C-alpha cells in the first residue's frame, strides 16, 4: 500500500471514529455529565478543552487562531515528512498517519466549536489523568510508535 493510501485510510478511520464519538457525546451527554464504566478507574465524561494538552493556554485570548495555525503547519509538516520517507519505513509512515489523523480530528473541533470535546476519563480513585478523545489517542499512540521506530533504527545502525 502506498504511503498516501495509508494516509487516506488511516485518516478516514481515525477522523471518522473521532468525530462520530464526539458527536455522540455531544448529543447524549450534558456538559460534565459522567457515566461510570469501571468503578474508580474509567468513566465517560463530557468535558471541553479550550487549550492544548492538559489545558495549556486555555485562557489565552489568542489561543484559537494560534492552535488552528499550529495544527495547519503541523499537518503540512507531516505531509512533507511523509513524502521524504523511504518505502521500507512502513512503521514510521504509519506513525505519521496516526499523528496526522489525530491532529486533523482535533482541528475540526477547534474550527467547529472553538474547543475540543474530550470524554475518556481514566483515573485511579481520586487521581485523574486529564480527559482525552480518540484523536488524542491516535496522536499518543503515533508518538509512542515513532519513538519505538527511532529506537529500533538506532539499534540497527549501531549493529552495523
């Protein structure tokens, strides 16, 4: 599969799932409404994030144009980087597709709502990880897999 078909397929699946779940949460949950899935561990909770990761810049007056611009530049950078990869760099191609799809999913929210819908609420009793969504998950998995790929490439390089 070519890198661009992989990008289209990954983006369609991730953005489709991301937007479908966000639309479902928006339609069926009141803001801050929460449903327990696993007691003291996992809830579905409708929250909004005006900032970036962990609410970064949430109260800034320039946040929306800034985040939209950063996302567009990042998407362009990912497309450029994807184009430069060798055909045998399949894992790295996939990681970039995941990150691209996640960034696009959250960009759609920022343009549509001015903020991002989050709903996956993981916690251990009262200790909460910040809520996130499918797009955030795709970005996180993409970054972790990218680090794994870089580590494997470095090991391969050291072996000669």
